[in-house]
């Protein structure tokens, strides 16, 4: 029985709001040096030269790691059907300690991130979708302190004929 992969869920190191807060704190520290006496001088300098401040901020945003959506991904859960089960193969960063980085390698971690979920009969779209959602929730428990982004899945899931997709996977 072959695997039928149907969706990849990105896994993030932290949520988007926390990332932006940490990036903003980093930028403030690098621009204004809050621990030094030059803080007021720097603020005055950048008030008079806003284009210089904007240019430096842009540089620091890129140096910190760029945009959250694509640069903070540390792994993927590749969802698939195996017979009448929903499963997910997990790929994650090869680093032991995961920090913000622009240099990462994603590698295979496990065939089953969470225990498989059996799809209940009569294998209608509602039953298949429910099993997938249960599996995703189980995955969230299996990778605590990580963010599994289901936003795109949630958008398309109500428009997919899950029953037909399951039948085509066999």
C-alpha cells in the first residue's frame, strides 16, 4: 500500500507575534544602544535623518532573519492517507538547538509524528476531514512549544471532496 501525500503543514519555531516582538527588540537595541549614554544622541541623529533610520532598520530586519512566514519554518508535517488512516511524516531542522537562522537544513525525523487516526465509515467527506483535524491536533501535542500553521489548510479544507480524495488514494 503506497502513501498518498495530500498536504504539507509548516512547523514554526515560534508564533508570528512573538517573532516580530523579538525582532523589534533586537532592532531597537542595535540602533539606539539603550545601555549607553549615546542613546539620546542617536535618537536625535535619526530624527533629523529619517531616511538613514529606515535604511538601517531594513538592513537589521534582513540580518535578523527576514519575514516570519518563510524564514522561521523549522519543519513540515507531510499528511497522507495509508488505507483508511491519516498519518503524517515529520521533517525538521537538523540542529539540536533551534534558534533563529537563515541557514538551516530540513531532514527526515519520523514516519509517524503522532499515532495514526482511523477514518470512520462510511468515509464521507465529513468523516475524513474530522479524522484529519484530529490527527493535526495530536501532532500539536507531539511537538509542544512549536507552532503548526494550519491557516492554508483551514482555507481549502471546506472546498475539498475529502471522500473522493481518499478513494483516489487507494
